[in-house]
């Protein structure tokens, strides 16, 4: 049991106080500086963050408390994927990165113990190979039919209201929820023009991974309720069954649930049902998870 779950039941947990605490702010600044990275739209370097915080930290904290802190649009860049396509990323200003990191660390304390044991992406102490190993356990138990799900443009299409609702279930603090929504709506700068963001979390910033896992925990709980065998790594996941008939039935029903409850679409072109045996598993698309499956 962690700090949050030890105190929440007695009403002593204050997520805002934690997020704005000296220790949490210091750890956030250290994390952003250690991660380095290129400047955001304002040109400020990560090496300048420490000095900026020394001069402006208390005003920043006050602005967050007063709900007057306004995240700036991120700088849009495109990075190549192994399949030849490009992934859009947003590069926030360095100060915005630090504020996102402050929020992400608080969300992590609260939500990490609630995440599924079969979720492996962007979580401390977990890696892609662990997902492969869990799938092999299922395979050894006779679950040889795999449904390989692909959610279309997940990071572009997450519903903001639904995401805030998912966060509110554990952190019902209006200042934190307001801050998260501000980041969701901050927009992007592309070719010098600000583009509004009506959907999707701020991909490329420190909050993006934890928000993705919070959103998709709804999916994990639904799969658990159905008694299905699955492994998930961020927005990619596999479900394993013992027959082709069951696999096709699950593929249709889970795709429908994702559309109706998460307001997302499964790619009809990329989703597939395959049968795997041990001798070919390691050479399958999922067997190569650690290199490129989750691009």
C-alpha cells in the first residue's frame, strides 16, 4: 500500500498539497532536466529550468492554486516510425514540462496500485518483454488464438470529458482537474499557426503516458470482468482465447465496447486473429514486441 492508499481512507490525502510540495516540485525539475530534450516554442532550454524555478517557483505555485496558470501550445514535430510513417509529437515549453511532471508524479502515486497486472506500458519496473512472457504463459495454458487489437490514432482521439471523468474517480480535486484540462486544450503550434486540440492527451509531455493508462484502465477492468486473458502495452493489446470461434466473437464484442464506452475505433484493417504455437511465437509480430510492436 502506498502513501495515497494509506491515507485516503482516513481523509488525510490532499493531492494538490502533494503536487505543489517542495519535494514533488524538486523531483519534477530534476526529472525534466535529466531527460534533457529540445526546447519548446519559447526556446527555453532544460538547463535553464533550475534557475527559472529558483526565481519563479512560488509565483508558479500560486498561479496553479488560483487556476490562472495557462499552459502554452506545444511545438509539433514528426518522428519517423519503422513502418515508414511518421508519428506526431508535441514538444511543450520546459516550464510546462515541469508542471506536467509534477502532476504526473501525483497521479502515479494514486493510480499505479490500481492498474491491471496485465498492463505493461509506461509503468515503473515493467518492460515489453514482461508482456511477451505473460503471453507465453497463456500460450502454454492452451490459449493459442490471439486477437491483435489496434486502436486508431489513440493519442489523437481520446475523449477529453471521458478522460477527466476517469481521473476524477480517484482525484476529485478541482484545481488538478482544471490544470489537466488546460493542458488537454493547450493546442499545438504547427508552421507558426496555433491549432486547437479537441481530442487526445498532450502526447510528448510527461503526463501523456499516465493519462493513457488511466483512460485504458477502463478497458482492463472490462476484460477482467469478462474473464479474458490479455496483455496490454499502452494503447496496443492482445486477447488470447482457446478457439477461433471464441476469438472472432471476442474481437467483435470488445471492438464494439471500445467504440461505445471509450469513444474510440479499432482499426478494421489492422485488427486480426491468428493462431500461434510455441515454435513460431518468438518470430511473430508479438514476439518482437520489444523492438517495434508498439509504435
